[in-house]
């Protein structure tokens, strides 16, 4: 059985060991960057030596700030959000914040539960890419927590929106494929609202450009490598084989390429394939995957800047922040 210490280490113990004032230790605990590097190193070593555990809740109550941020995403496996989340956690942690990560799935009710849990813990901000229903605006408006919607630009965002136009992304992809000479596109998207908007943008632009019929299918969220086999089998049963398949993620595109090659087809000569998200696999696959890149790290930087401005009492942008997107043409299409 572990022994109970005679005395719980205090902030004053750390200050004495580091040779600084208690106020300096307190500033370091709340935001390490405001303390000189050499001093911060001494304090960090003193905390480790005496075994001090800061009472961040008490400090947060005193300053009306918890130094906690809740980040809500639908899923982690095969997720196009991974780069964004990694950047956010890294930057927020270096700024003295603790990140609470929640997985919403595709359920608005689950998102509501996690938002309520975050608000009850008085987090400084909630960063969400999960589904939002009509009850959330009123819930958030009754709190002092900053709410940030990422990965989309809704017409009426809850709080601040940082993302890109999914409709424009779909339109750009249609123009690109038309310019490359493709005429029989088949779209495979995840069964979600944002993917549906990209699909609609593609179809509308394709028909505006004089393109013919666009076939399409949906897969469960998240679209992943394992869907490739079923998608390829479905394509083979179409009345006419498409010349390009537009996938809702790079992972699905990878799975489809593997299935096509196993069946003896050449990519892109016999069947072109396009992904979405510019995951690391897109540039490492053979053939490399043509995809749409979204600057997840910029989304993270913009969200963190907004949190800092909000904490300082500065005005936030009164309009959504559009980080745009970039089509990367590679070997697969």
C-alpha cells in the first residue's frame, strides 16, 4: 500500500526550492510563456523535485478562467481531422491549456451531452466539428464559454466559424476533372451533411459545364479503407463503368485503388481515383492520390488566436474565417 505523505507540497515549497517568489510560480503555472526561460526551467525542476501538483481549478475560479478547452470531433479512426487536432493540442498545451477531447460520433444528442459536460466544467472554449442541433445556440449563449465551429462555414454559426466552403470544394473538383477530359464521374461520399454539400456542389457545377449524368453512392461515416471492396464491386455493376471515382476520403480512395489494381485495372489509365483530405497516405501511395487539401493547422492557429483574444477581452471577427482549400493533382487522376 502506498504511503500517505506527511505534508502535501505547496506552491510556497516550489518557490523556496526555485529561489523565486510565489507569485512567479503562480504565473508559470497559469502560463509558462510569461516567465523567462531560465526561471521557467528552475520552477519546472522544483515542481518535479517536491512533487507539487497545481490546483488549477482553484486558480481558474479565482480568475474566471479554467485554462481548459474542449475539442469535439466525430471520430479519430481514419479521421481527416487528425492533423488539425494534433496541431491544436500541441499549441494549446504549450500555451498552458488543458485539452479535453470528446468523440461525438454522428449523433447530435451525443454532441449536446459533451457540450453540456464541457460547460459544466467552465471550460474557456469549445471547439467543435460535430453535428449541431437547434438547442445548442441557446445553451451556449447562457455561458461565458467561447464556442468555435470548425471545418465548415455555416450560414448561421454558433459563435465563431473557422473552415471552408464544402460546396466550393465540390465545384472546384468538378471543374478540374472536366478540364482533364473525364466524362463519367462516380461520387462516393460519407453519409453526412458536409459530404452531401460537396456532392451537390460537384453535381451542380458538372451539369453547368455541360457534363452528363453523375452516379453516386454513400458509405457509412467515417469512409475508410475497408469500404473500397464494396465500392469497387458496386461500380462493376453499374450500366457503364465510370472513368473517375471521387471519394469522400483518402482512406477510401486508397482502398479503391488497391481493389482496382487487384482486379487488373490500371490507375489512372483504366480508372482514375480522387480522394479528399490530403492525408499522409495520399502522397505515399502508389500511385500517389489526387486529393483536396484543407489547411488543418491554419484552422488550429485561427482557433487558438480567437481563444486568446477572447480571454483578453478583445473583439472577435464578426464574420466566419475562411481558410480555403487546395486541389493537389497527383498520379491517380
